[in-house]
C-alpha cells in the first residue's frame, strides 16, 4: 500500500511538474497583460517538434546527452523568439483596445501555429525519440525511471532560474513593476515593451521545454496534443492563483496529484460507477470548488476589478 | 424599420435559388447568428465572458435527441421538446449562475469553460443515456402544426423566423430597463450597485436568458442534423460562438449576424485549399481582428441607431 502510494506520488509529481512549467507561461502573461494566451498551448507542441528537428540536425539524439541538451537549449531559444514575434505581430497592436480582441487574436495564432506544425510535421503521431536518459531504479519498492528524475530536475532548475530572474534582477523588477501597473511603471521611466517581450520569450521557452519533456515521457507527439494539455495547464494556473508564479507551480503539482490519484482510486471507491474516463472532470470540479471558496485561487492576490472586466470599448 | 424588415424576406427569396449544399450553409449561418445573439446578451450586454456556452446548446440538442428518436423510442412533438429544451437550458443557466456569478471577470470565464467540458465528458461517458461517443442517430424531423420539415429550405424558413424573433427580443431587451441595468453592470459594477441595481440578480437573468436561446438553438440543430454526438459540442465550438460575437461586433445584433455569416462562410470558401484551409482561416482571423479590434460593426451602430437615422431622414 505504501509502495503504491509512493509510486503514484512519483508519477503525479512528474506530470505535475510538466503542467507547472506550462502554467508558468500562462500566469506570467496574464499577470502582466490580463490576457488568456490561447497560443501558449501551441508553443508546447511546436517545442516538441522543433526539438526533434534540431536534434536531427545535430546527428540524432540517441545516446548523446550533449545533443539532447543542445537541442533543448536551441528549442528554448527558437520558441522564445517565436513567442516574441507572435506578441509583436498579433498582440501589441491590440493593446489598449478591448480585452477580448487580443484573446481572440491569440486564438487565431494558435490555429496558425498548430496548422504549420501539422503541415511540416505531419498529421500522424510522431514516435518521439527520448531526450531523457533511460533506465530505472527503486526507492522503497517503487519504480522510478531516470526519465522522471530528469524531468523533475529540469523543471526544478528552470523554476528556480525563473524565480531568480523575477526576484533578483533589474529586469525582474521591471516585470513586477509592469505587472503591478503598466501606467505607473511608465511614469518612472520603464518602457513596458521590454519586460513584456521578455515574458513572451521566457514563457513560450518554458512551454517548449515542457513539450520536449512530455513527448519524451510518453514517447509520442501529435500536432494537436497542445490543446488539452494547455487547457489543463491553464486550469493549474487559475487553481494556484493566476498571475502568481509560486501559484502556477503549486497549481500544476496539485493538478498532477488530483488527476493521478483520482484516476487510480475513484473507480475502486465508487465501485466502478465513476471510471477513469472522468479524469478530466476531476480537475475541473476541483477548480470550480476551489474558486467558489477562494475566488482568487490558492495563492492569488486580489486582482483589481477594473482590470478584469470586459468593458472597455475604445 | 423597412430595411430591417426587408432582410429576412431577402434571405428567403435568395434561399429559393440555392442548391441544397449552399442552402445548408445558409441554415448554419442563421443557426450561428441565433446562438451569437444569445451569447451576446452575456458577453456583449453584461460584459461577462462565457466560455462554456456550448453546454446550453448541447443540453437543448440532447433533450431533443433523447425525447424524439428511437433511443428510448420516445417521439414527443417538436414544439413541446422546444419548450422542454429551452426550460432545461434555462434551469442549467440558473443552477450554474447562482454559485458562479459572484466570481468576477476571468474566473467566471474559466468556470464556465469547466462547466462546458464537464457536460461534454458526461455526454461522452453516460453510455446508457446518450449512447456515448457514437451519438444518437435517426432523430425525428421536426413537425410543427402538421408542417413536416425535411429539406434545408424548410429549415431555412424556421431559422429565419427564429432569428427574427431572437433579434427583436434581444433588441428590446437591450433597450429595456434590464438592458440598461446590464449596461451599468458592464461599465461599473460597484457604481451600478450604488444605484440600487441588484447586480447578481440582473446577471443571473442575463445568463438564464442567454442559456434559453442556446437551448432552443440546440433543439433546432438536433432536428436539422438528425444526429448528435459529443463531437459537436467541444470547447472549440464555444470559442467559435464567442468569435461570432466579437468579430461581428460586441453588443451589436447586426454585427453578430454579420459575424456569423463571415465565420461560417469563410471556411467553406477556403475548402478548395484542402490542407491549408485551417491555416488560412487562422491567418484571416488574426488579420480581421487586427483590422477591426472592436468588431466589424461597433456597438453604437445597432438597430436603435438605424431606426433613429431612418425616422430622422
């Protein structure tokens, strides 16, 4: 029993770490622009595909940790720049119009990116070469793969890096200032475009790495895989309190645990009445319940009403 | 008033000359126009983002599918099911609205999104009731007072009537004291409350009204397609209806109808490009929004504006 619980905890942690990495991109963009960035899920997909391409340029990923690392880094940069490009083309001109316009423009970009991935990468599922080391070991009877350990390590490094960037550097101060109030920040001489561009570089970059980890973990990538994962990661961001970086991490991990444990235990607890097919409902039900009691999410600050409603018409 | 009265007649006359396939697309335009007009009450008038509107549409569609098909061998009359479907959708709107309308802004959007997904997953998995992913086929065609609707042209007549009724309804709603209260809530909720408006109450009414229209749309959809499956009620469908409203013109019934026409016809025109179709659709979408971020027709140029202009001239 304890072994089983430990095993599930490890699995949950792995999935949760991936959700958390994606959720960070949603939460940072939302924190600064109050924008639900629907294109973010496609950065995840594009990352998985670009990484395979980069690795094949470097001579294949099999057995070379150096190649995997280099391809991963190149993907981070490539998708980061893609994120900045999307922001410049599709969101920046809409800043200061209605709040719905950039959201739907993001939706359009999601369709565009997904279809480019489909046209270049193919409709059929791609058997994914693992970027992660193979092999297993045991802790107290639970099987842990090196894949899982690497995923957790990569996620941890990236999250700590992000936290240091935001809390310790001058760029981070600017990001926080713009998130607090873009107008006030511009009064003290901060050009909001730079921190916003940085967010649109780092967020998609993290999403792309999450894409590589996810596809390597499950061994397959499809052009349409971003949609559901993106929706769950967004749920995670809301769960933790959107706009909050620790909240996104907490929300991601929590979602991983809810899904894994609910899927494993619900059928037994309800005598098969509620089966694993309801997995997606658990996440949303928990979300609804948490929001009813903590309307700003677990770690969310109270977001000003002014910035949240869809009322500006000019 | 005259140009507005001429529009539906023009659509019906136009429909006489169309072959079956384009006629079906025209039907779809009208159906989406109706759904858009319904969603517009929540998004355009009340300023709340509902990302799960498809749930109400699905409730309407499955109500008809279950009550008028061989699934349980029930064959209730169309108009009766229309009332039941509308009622159930309204009930769902109220039940969802009571807890969630206290949430503000985007949290509401996410909870409605979650609700939409929950409804879809339920339809997918309650095999005994909904026949799961295979959906329900051989649904009865609609019969209204002895008039048997079978061709796309018949449905065109029905949909034109429904869109006209919905249009008149939402227009009068917008001009009513409820509409003014909704506008106040949209512009400044705290000030609205200060004026003595029961903000949660009016939002709830808006939510339920919008859900009712969605439910009616669903019943018509099920009778028109004679087949429903969870595939038709994905999150993407909710987003499409939001797109109709926002691309067309937030809070403007004319804009919504134009948006429906554009967003239904555009993918059909792009059909020739096969694999590139969706890509082109996405690019076109972004370009339209960049060009007209406030929608094709702005809020102030609505039906009341047209009437004022016409009577002045």
